[in-house]
């Protein structure tokens, strides 16, 4: 099912920020931050969104889908983009929810723009717990040697770390562009989740969002 609206706004620094809207246009506004790899084209459940009276706004992060790249970005940059979009849509207060990797961005909003939020949710996000080296230093020891090398380089020289990641993942990006279904190993999907991919409409929407995420190559992930 396509979104009700799929467009962009232009931010103060002239970057485009892409978003889509789903659900009830007069409903309670919730900004949904996608996982990785994914994009604004993924709505978890449009009928449920309508039934709940929710106006769901899905947003492409910089470099994802149709949102322009923001070089040398950090977690702190995202809440300002969200506020700019909310202002452009005439929304004063709103909720945010982040799924998987998007949970980091929901947490950043909770920390930095709490006065604008009605609620914040983090769903299935290991990055704030299992992989949180700052608050759980033992997480570093659980990384394999390649992951530790990536982490060390990113800490020492973020730009070099980003370039190295992009270089090594050219093949992964190409696979997602041409064969987004390669992202999922169906044999590893829990029994309780297989219904989702058995539904042709839901699966097609999910994989379209995955393919869209790498429209610009690896820029959204470095």
C-alpha cells in the first residue's frame, strides 16, 4: 500500500529531507525512524495505523532514499532535522518511535528535544544495550577482530572509518539495490514472524523500502 504523501522539504542548509505520511491525516502525529537497511517507504502496518487514529510520518535519514547527505554528521544533528520537518508540517508536539537502528535516533530526540515530544519509544534496538560500549565497556571485548578494527578506526578518524566501510560494502549495497530480498535469510526468521513475509503485499513493501535505502549508494550508512 503506497503512502498518502511521499515528498521532500528543503532545510535551512538547502538539504532535502524526504518523508512519507501514512494513516489518519487528522490523527495523533508520530514520527517513525526506520531501521537499517530501510527507508521512509516502510510502514509497519497501514491498516493498524489508521485504526489507531495515528498520523504516521516516516523520514529518510541523511543519505538514505531521497534525503541529501550530511557530511560529518552525528546523533546530535538528527533532532534538528525532525523539528524542522515538524515545523514545516505545522506540528507543535509529537511522538517519536525508532525501530532497530532507528532507536538511536529516537533516543537522541528524547535527549535533545524533549519539550516537543509527547512520547518516545525504542523498539528492538540492540545498539543502546548490547553494543553500547560507552555504558557497557565489556561490549568492546565481545566484538570480533574485524569489528574491533572498525570501531577503533571510527574512534580515531571518523571520516576514514566511513570511507573504509563504504569501500568494503560496495557489493552489499549493489545486492540491496538489485536483490533486496538477499537481506533476509528466511531460514533464520523466527516462526512467529514468518507470517509477515508470507504476505505478498507486506513483503513487497518491506523489500521496496530496503532497495530505496541505498538509492544513493552507501552514503547513508557511512
